[in-house]
C-alpha cells in the first residue's frame, strides 16, 4: 500500500433511482452517454477514475485547480444536454472535491480523503459543486469563479465538521445561481440561552452575504434599440445592432403582465444619457419622447439591449405591466434569453441592479505595436462553440463593432453595426459587465485585436499583479505600477520559486517579452516561469 496526497473528485446523479424506476432503458442509455462526457473531461484534466459504482464516479487529480475546472466543465456541458429534456427527466450530477491523504491499493484509493469527497458531494446542490476549505484555498485566486462559504458542516461518519464552499453554477437562463447555505455544524458543548439571538443574527448575515453572484451568459442574437411603445406612445427608432454572447440561446422566462415586478426607487432621477445597454439612438428617443411625457409612464430593458417604454397609461400598475410585457415580447421574438426588468417608473429609476461594473477609463488605448488582425480562433478564454459563433456572426458583420470578454471567458458580448466605435465599445462593456457582474475588457474593435493576444502560452484569465499570490507580497504593488506606466508594446511578468518577479516592458513582440521577463527573473530567483503577458495571466499550452 502507498500513501499520497491527492485531490479527490466524487460525483453521482441526483434522483437516479427515480429516473431508473420511471424508464430504466432510457436512463441507462443516457447514463452511458453522460459518462462518456465526464470520463473525457476527467482525462483531459489529468485525472484518473479509480472507482465507479452504478451512477457514481470517483477520480483523483494531481491538482485541485484541474479538479475544480473539470467539475465546472462537466456541469456546464451536462446542463446544456439537459435542456433537451423536461425537468422531470433531466439527469444532473452532484460533485464534491477535497484534498486529502489517501491509501492506494490495487489501483483503488481508500481513506478519509475519499470519504470526505463523497460527503461533500452529498452537500452539493443538484447540478452543483461543493469543495472543502483546503481546495478553496488552492483555487480561489486561480479560477475566475465565485464561491459561497457555507461554514463547518457535520457529515456522516466523519468525526469533525468539514468546512465547505459551494461553487456558483449557471442556471438555464445563463445567470449564476446563488448556492443555498446549508445548516452549519453545531458547536461543541451547550450554549447559554442568551447566545441564540446572536447565533440567529450571525447566520442571517452570512446568508445575506452569499448573494450577488456573477451573471453568466448564453449565446444570443438580438436587435437593440427602444422597443415600440404602446399605442399612446410615440414610435421608437428601428433596431440598429446585433448583440451576441457565448452559448446556445434559451427562451427567456415569461413575465405575467398582471403581476409586474416589485420595484424599489433609487435616489437617481431619470436621465436618458446615462441608461446602460441601449444604443445612442434609443437614448435620444427616450430624451425626446419619454422624459417630457406625463404620467403614467414606465420604461423596461434587459441587459442584452432590448427595451420598451409606454406613456399616458391609465395607472402606474398598467404602465409597469405594459412596459415589461412589450420589452419581453421583443426580446423573445429574437430568442434573447435575458428577461426584461423595469428601469424607470415615471421619472424615478427603479432598476435594482444599479449601474453595470465598468473598467477604469480610458477603455481603449490604440497601439499599432500590439494590434493584430482579428481571428476568432485566437480570442482568449473563449470556448470552441463561442469561437464558432464569433466566426459566423462577428467576422462578417459590418462596422462599427466591438468584442468584450469577462475574466472567466464565459461571457462574451459584441454589438455590431452601430453608429460609432465609441458606442460599440460602451455597449459591449456595459452588457458584458452587467452579465458577468465584474468589469469586462474590450479585446477587439472592428477587424482588429486592440490588446496583446498571447499565442505562445495559454491564457488562463485576467492578470492583476496586486492580486497574484504567485508574486511575493512585497513586490506586487511595484509590478502593478511599472506595468501601468508602460502603456505601449508588449509586457510580460515571470516569477521564480520564491515569488521574485522579472519584468519585460514595451517589448516589440510576444517572444521578446517572454525572453526578457525570464532573463530578468533569473537574476534574482530560480525555476522562473512566465505568469502574465499583457493584460492576461498565462500558463503552459
């Protein structure tokens, strides 16, 4: 027997017994198909399946990062496949991952690490992933995903509570689900009665803190501009652009016109020039037709750029219902998965999500030294399906157009055929940021990449020197400052075993930047490797 430390991955199908009881042959056939998917992702991630039993899969990975990345890929792939089936027949995995000491015997693995992974899988939501604190510490700064801390959990046959985290997973409409906080483990020993109000307060605050996860997205093709108002409103401009993001479209949820969403007024007053997501023409129409109109009126939009407004309605409730209903009909007609929401009622903004997160200005710095012709296959962080859509929709589209991507690569947004380049950039960043929940980056304008696009190393995310745990803490701010001051050419960052950085600034090419960063790093450290090129974090291909 041999002992070792490994990342242990445990998965099984939620409600498998029920699925078999309802239709055994179809369930077994689909299980075989889904297992081909899971086995392929595990192999690609460097994992090894060491045990299977019915619908369960146990695998080991040499890296916690690869184990979690594999789990996310599996869940996203199977979520897409499940969309072809009614909810009662969908086959969804729960996945648990931990790092632990295990014993290898005849190819099988035994020990607490395996047991804890299986218990974490039981804590996971349907279609979700639950990881231990040890795994979270390894992946938190390396993967662009969100986590919910669910605290210490009491699990069967494990003597001490297991501190666990949930990974935020996408819903069918492309948004990120907020993981449910499990009941925390009871503390050892009895607590005095006066502790209960304190405990209730703490748990409530923790539940509140879990919310606010990233919107993720699906591929949609949509016309933008203000939708036609009701018969009492002035006509709106015709659609002028196409917007697209990264996965197959799904029907947006119906919003009953008899029950408009509840609204919360903000301190801001309606100003057409500051409304996000929509085109400049739509803003102009709102300024001339909506703003001066008398009550009752309302305006609705979605993050993809669809919108509608109504004026001179018989009541405020009628105005809210009509605006949302008309916006939703237009969005659904273009197969947009994004739901419409009220932005303004009367002259008061009621949009609950606030302004979309945007990067600091300037959003674009044109630099001939780093610009390259656009090629969909070279878009960083994008999956193959997204690249195919970019090839089909973005490449042939007419100007003005821009492509923005989110840090994890799951969010892409590109408005096309707009009046100006500036409008295309604004709308790409607003919609991408609204979907992702974090600032996005414009990587292409019209037919050119406008940021350095690494091709010699694999892009793994956005590079932020101040948050990189691979760089020694005392050097991060200096690295960030020096990179920000070098606003032209190629830059690269290399680090060694001790985290001492080597830099290349204003290099003439990607290869030159890599060589210079490594040469600078070996002056003060050993085992140097490049971790950042331009605005991206990188790793081996």
